[in-house]
C-alpha cells in the first residue's frame, strides 16, 4: 500500500478586522497575543501589508511596522520579517517607498503598486504559512476596513488573506465617534458571501459608561447580521501601545499639570517613528507637546526634530511656516536644548544632498551642527547599542542619509554605538541617527537630568522601567479582553480548547 503524503501541520489563527482605521485593531491584537502567551502558547502577530511611518528593525536587520514589533513583544517572542512582509511608507500624497521582506523594494505611485499586488499576495501568504508552521497560533491584523469595495479584488491584507488561509475573523467597531452599529452592519453587508461567512464575531470597542445603555442593540445587530457580539470593551484611558499612524496623535494623554519640563516635538507632515517619544510620556515630570506653528512652539526646554520620511520636504515645510527660524532663535536666544533624531539630525546640519528620497539635489540645512548628509541608495537597517552621557543606550537605525562631519567642524561626538561615534553636539544642539533611544531608562534619565541642569529646572525620574510599564499595559489590555469578551466563544472561533 502506498504511503499517504505527510500532512503539513499549520497553526490555527484569527484575523482581527476593523470597521475603520484606528478602531483599535492593533491594541486588541497585542492583547490577544499576550493572552495566548499567558496560556503557554507561542503566538505570532501578522499583518500582511502595513501602511505606516512608524517602523522598527528586527535583530536580523529587517524593517517591519512598529505595531507588529510591539505585538511580538506582547507575545514574548522575537520579531521577524514574516510578521509584516509588506510595509508602505508614504513620501507624499501620491507616492510611497515599498518595503518588501524587510528591505526597500521601490518607490511607487498607488497605480504602480497596484500592478505588483498579485505577486505580493503570494508572498504574504508564504510568510503567513511560515509563521503557522513555527508557532502555535497566529493573530492576524487587517488594515482600515475589509469592506473597501474599490480595493476588494486586489486585497492583500484583509479577508482575502483569511479566505485563502482558511481562517476565521472578528470585526472591531469603535463606538466612541458614534455610528458603530451602522459601521458593523455596513461592513458585513458589503462583503462577498465567501468572506461574510468568515466573520464569526463583533467586538464593540472604546465604550464609555454603562453597557446596559446599549439596550437591545447587541441582540438586534446579531439578528440583522447573523454575527454575535462577543463583548463590549471599555475605553482604556492611558494605554500607549505603539501606533501605526498619526491618527493616534489625537489620542495622546494630556501633559501633567505638575511637570517641570516642556518638550515640544515638531510635527512634520511626514513625521516618522513618533513612538520614539512614548517613554517621555511615561515621565510625569515631562510635558510633551506636538507643535505645527511658531505660536504653538513657544519657549520650551527642549525642541525635538524627529524622524521624517521626506526630510527635504519637511525641512521646506518648517521654513514656510517660520518654524526653522524660530527653532534657531530658541536655541540661541532662550537657551532651549534642540535634539535631532535621524531626519531631524540631518536637518540640523549644513546641507542635505538627496538624489534618492526627494531627488531634490542639494538643499541647505539649518546650519546648527557642522555636519552634512548625503543620501545613498542602500538603507541602513540595524539594531545598535552603546553609551551616551555615561549611560547605556540602545535602539535602531533606519535611514538612507549618511551624516558626515565637516572638515572644520566645531563640536564633538556625544554618543558611541558599537564602539564608534554617532551623532554630533555643539553647545545645546545635539543630533543622532538612533531611534528608540529613550526606551533606555538610564540614558533617558541622564539626558533629562543634563537638560534640567542646563535649563536650571528640576527633574524627578519616574520609578520603574519603561519596559515594565509597557509590559503592564499589555497585561492591562489582556485583562480587559478576558473580563469583557466571551472568551470561550472566542477560543472556539480560533479553534483552541476553552
């Protein structure tokens, strides 16, 4: 008798879709990853295609969305490129850099990208299958809404992926802005029958008040759609799990009234990796503001120019709004400390030569540091560790621009990574290429203490570590899911024992 072919064992999974962007998909996926990990399972997050300017670098030197990197932390596993095989980083309203399997693929218009979707669809399915072979469960995250009927035929991130993989889905609706029942109903109604059958549950998210006020709405939406509501999640104020896009900036916590420190972050149109500042929000003595005008800027203790996916254009934007001159005046006239990170560091130099990202050639920088930047085709993608202000620091680098010290430079390097200098300091102006540096507690406290001494103001560091506080937030989301959702039904949907 002929031997039967071996069956390829694939782990079960669940896709989490939303009625719209910012419905809470990323946070719920992180919470589910933590819940499954607490059950002793090795679980992987997965998002086939992510459109975000917040990204991170894996230990293998691959770039993925910051949200998937954070979800891997919630799961207690090392992030891998298969967790986010396609990353779209917008550079304008019509163009974006496409990162495939963790490396830059091309800069394209939406129409050009559309032509590549068939091959990318097979690529993302292969990544998902590898995760299903390696892990005990996979939690998939959709993008935007699965009911974008103009994109349905070429979908490579929502229910078409779940359909090919044979996985069930739930749909999350944000009740906070209103209209959640119409959003849930409309989402399911617009799906083709084969994908509608995949939706096994609804979750209502960000509810304030008594769920009894929803009355018969939960039973009515189930009757109309044939999909049960698995639960109503409360608004979890103060949760700061890495966001994908700038929509989340509107939900940042207000600064403490008792804060000694005023930090103003210039909110470029193409601001990237604004998750760099999350550890500062965790410091009660630090008030962080995102500013877009000279009036909003005021006279802070620290001005931060963060990352940018369109460095030359964002620098031009600063000049057009008078912010460039205001930043220089704050440093020279008011003693404000100015910190540039990655793209912001490049802006602080004498010039930027870019024939790669913006193709604008040579443009003058702010001239606050004696460095020059030249963009190269290859992209630096690496995790780094080193020392600054006498403290350990670690983070990651994501950049095309190489920063070089000018021959007649005044100042000094201030940060050393893997034994070599990175960044430049001249007086109260400092710059570095390192993202994620504030997650290093000793460095963050040393830097803020340095600024406090420079500005003659007090600073009391928050107790505990940022990693511990982030871990507590993962647990807080997982606890909320466990308390407010029908977990027995959810485990059955996934295919796990209750």
